[in-house]
């Protein structure tokens, strides 16, 4: 397993602070200016099997000019409009790729598309949706980039290649993936209050929208007084009878231990030691696998890796270099 992929992330001293890196990753300032990808975007509803529909935005190059497809998966309570989705999409669109920004269930403006509510173990529908998108350009190479929880999903898509192959999916990239959702939940709950309040506010807003879409099915009013992610996770289990408790639920998408030993396609992980939301310890114990490539950097925060600050992005350049080096375009 590669511990380093390309050039190390080495921002200037002032901008190494993990909270600066983490905050600016989602700050709208970074997405300012011309964005040809957004201008070219068309709304698309993707069939994800068993009647499930997921919302996304497809930005295509002029006919015959695309060099491949980049599919982007946001983090928990992010969306296709998250800053990192817009900036990374813009970067690859300018390199000649088609870009598809996929919303996970109940993210973005998609709460009314499906009766069932989102949870982190929805692997099957996510694999199906990504397979559907990849088939729209079957003769072009496809690459999947996931952020945080989206990075966890991306790794699960890679793991599913053996059973449900997406034939033109060449590589998967995971930025700050939450490979142990229980530990990530505790890290946010016990970390700086601003992160916990941020995610709690976004989660409660999402539940309110879902309740408004399906008032006969959902009433989450009793949950809105809760103040911590773990307590809200435990309480919302009442709407997931398929799970015995939140620990069993988390276990279904925990990727620590030997889980990634079954990878059979190239997967690249970018992680920072100073990530305030995803503890780094488990990454040092990931299994040796020739398909698994891991780059742990001293700095970068959570989904940050911003350099030159505030508009440049280290992981974008590394991903482009990795794809270019294989000559798949």
C-alpha cells in the first residue's frame, strides 16, 4: 500500500491550521468567479433501482470533446452545490471531463423524490446510480471522487466492483473518508462546538424538510430538542426498524480492519493527520492491498488541502496527475 502518492501537501505556515483548512473547504468564497461547469449543468434524475430516484447535475463537454466522466459524491448534509463539489467539478471540467454531481438521497433538493429517509448504509442504490451514470458514456473512462461520507460511499462502490462491476469505472478517490462513522460522530460531538452545531443544524433542517414532504409518514418534532449527533442518531433509529440499534447501523458502513482487503480496483485515499472530524488512527492500520493507495499528510484539515490559499487545491492536482499517468484518457 502506497503511503504517499505524489508531491506532499505543504501549505504556508499561516494556512496550515486545521480549522482554517476545514472551514475554507466549504466557504462560498472559493467557488466565486466564472464556473463553466455550473453554466453547462443540466438537472438529471437517476434511476437507482427499486423505484429509488436520485437527483444530480450533469455538465457535458461539447459533443465528442470529453476525455472522460468525473462523478462527484458530497459529504453528509452536503449537496451537489457544496463548495468543494463546485470547485473540484470546475477544475476537472476545465481539463475536458464531463462532470456529474450526484446528490445522495435526501440531500440537495431531493427530499420529496423518495419516501424512505436517508441513512449511511444505502450502498445498493448508490452503486446502482453510479453505474447508471457511467453507462451514459460507456466508451469513456469514468472516475469517482467522494468527500467525507461520500468518500466512504466511494470506497464501498469500489468494494462492490467484484459483485456489481461498472466496467468503465477506472479509479476511485476518497477525500477525508469517514471510514468509522461511530468515531467520526464522537469526534464531532466532542470537538469544537461550532462543528457540532453546524452539522446538527443541517441535519435538523433536512429532517424538517422530509417531514414536510411526507407529513403522513414522519413526525420528527420530538428530536429537535436534542443537541448532540450521537443522541440524535440513537433517537432516529426508531424510523429504521431494520437496525437493532445505532451500533449495528454504524457497523454496516464501517471500513476499518480488513474491510478494504477485498478491493479489486484502484482506490486512492487522501487523509490529513489533523482532520478534526475523522480520526486518523484507523488509517495506519488499513490492510496491505495492491489496489489500495493511501496518502496521509500532516496538514489539510477535513476535505481541505487548500494551496495556494484560498483558491488552489492540492488533491485536485494529485488526482489529475494520477489519471494522466495511467494514460486512460
